[in-house]
């Protein structure tokens, strides 16, 4: 009698795709957040990364590590972006004040 191997392909769920998307958006948001007004784009990407990460965890993804890393990076990107916008706002405000006092 012959033994046959049965190959079972694991199907990727939508949660796995969202976990990967969350990780990619988190990485991009951290990188872009250091570029002054690019922080505005980074805030949008961070929020999308947080949404995708939480959605992936609720769907029961197999890549839970990617979803967690995406969530952490998105939060870090959001914090850095808000800080950079504050810095840019203060610098532009100081420059504007200096121009009007001369």
C-alpha cells in the first residue's frame, strides 16, 4: 500500500494582510515624521496603521507579531509627528514674530 502525502495550503486571512499593512504603515509613518511638514502625512498613516492593527487582531490573524509591531510603530510615529508639528509651529511662530518686530 502506498502512502500519499496530503498537502494542505494555509490560506491567508484578511487579518494577515491588515497586519502586514499596519506594519508597513507604521514604518513609513516613523520615517516620514522626521521631515517637518511631512508629519501631517505621517499622522494620517499612523491612524490608518492603528486601525488596521486593531482590526487584524480582532479578525484573529496568524501574524499577531506583525500586528503588534505595526501598532507600536504607528503609535511611535504619531507621537513623533505631533512633536515635530509642535516644533515646526513654534519655529514658524517665532520667525513670524521676529519679522513683525523689526
